[in-house]
C-alpha cells in the first residue's frame, strides 16, 4: 500500500480512538526560529492536529529569547497538567544549547523521543517500522542497512531494527565505496538518511525483493523536494519523496501524543 493510503487509513483509526478520550490530547510546539523548513514542519503538525481533532498549539517566541527564558517556558509546560506533549522545534538559534533544552523536556511529555529517558520511540524510526510491519516486512534475521548515523534518525533507527532482530549494519560518510556497494547488494532493507541527493542510485546493485526507505529531503535545482535515493530502483518497495517518510513521521508524532495523553 502507498504511504499516503496507509497514513489515511491509520488516521481514521486515530480519530476513532481520540473520540473515546474524555479530554483532547494537548501538544505544545515551542518555535524560536523562522526558517521556511521549520515553518513547513510546524504547519504540517498543526494541520494533522486539526484533522485528528487534537489540541495542537504553537507558542512562537522571538528568536532573541534567551536560553534562560526558554528553559523557564519549558518548565512551565512541563508542570502544566493540561499539557500532554511538548516539542521544542529544532534548530534553535545559536545562542541556545540544544542538548540542554532537549534534556529539560519532561521525558513523559517528550513525544519527539529525544530525551535519553524518554518514554517514546523517536517519530521517524517509529513511523518507518510501523509502516514496514503493515507492508508485511519480516524483520527477524533480515539484513538491514542504515545509511547515516545521526542522533535523530540513523542511530535510533538502527537500535529499533536491532530490537526487531535484524542484522544491522550502519554506514556513514567514512564507509568506503567498495564496502557500501557490498552491503547495499546484500540488504533486505535499506534506510537511507543522509541528506545527500540521490546518494543511492542505479549504479549500485540491490536485491530485487529489497525494501528501501528514503528519509532524505533535499531541495533540488528545480526547487522541488527529492530524496537520498534515485526514484524507481528495481526493488520490491521504495518509499517516495515527497509523500513518504515525512508523512510517517508526522503520523508517529500524533500516535506518541495520544499515548502521552493516555
Ligand atoms: P545529519 O546531517 O545529522 O546526518 C547525516 C548522516 O549521513 C551522517 O551520519 C553522515 O555521516 C551521513 N552521510 C553523509 N554523507 C554520506 C555519504 N556520502 N555516505 C554515507 N553516509 C553519509 O542528517 P539527519 O539524520 O538529521 O537527516 C538526514 C536526512 O533526512 C536529511 O535530508 C533530513 O532533512 C531528512 N530527515 C527527514 C525526516 C522526515 O521526516 N522525512 C526527519 C528527519 C530528517 P557522518 O556521521 O560520517 O558525518
């Protein structure tokens, strides 16, 4: 099933489960930047919230807000029993220590899953694994290759696949071309999260029954969004960009919020 179709289906289920709750789950998004990509992500979250009848609110603060003021805001929301989920939209202005802010969010409200003690699975890996599960991918004993090792995507993705008993190999910018070609050719599942336009293309070999998940979002010279993977590779399943992992990530966030509210 196409990602868009799957997401629409899951949204129906979420809507039904929200109707059964006595109070609408509330998510606060604190945003300090005004960059176009962040604005687009925030708009998406607000739209999902409205569509799913969730109480998603944006608290947009000036970029000049000090670290101390931001931490006070976070504390306020941490202590507010009406608030179920709290997100501080990244990136933060340079004068604010991102790590410090991530640690300040109450782990039981950390629906992004960034705190080391969080109760939640980070949204991008969670959304991907749930979709693959729905598509009938059998994780146990499969060769999974994760390209990229960021704290937000690559590392939690590898950890989650390992917990599903995949044989996980993690590639990065220091992996040799020869090794990359070898691991890709033997992969049953490839998750690519590098931010490098068409890093994986038809010059590599892939198993015909491989699943490829494209996390990358790169603005092409045509001004449009493109993935890390060249479209239409000869494999069993390849997620598109746009209309792929971005939607799965947003879905997982709403699921984490409902879990937080429960
Ligand atoms: P980072 O820049 O934090 O990490 C990129 C990773 O890719 C690094 O680990 C880097 O390796 C690796 N890398 C870079 N070049 C190569 C190469 N030539 N071969 C192999 N590995 C390479 O990015 P993120 O993980 O935050 O994001 C990755 C992409 O995913 C971006 O395009 C981002 O926009 C997108 N994204 C999409 C989301 C969605 O919801 N759809 C959510 C989050 C991210 P090294 O560690 O050695 O430097």
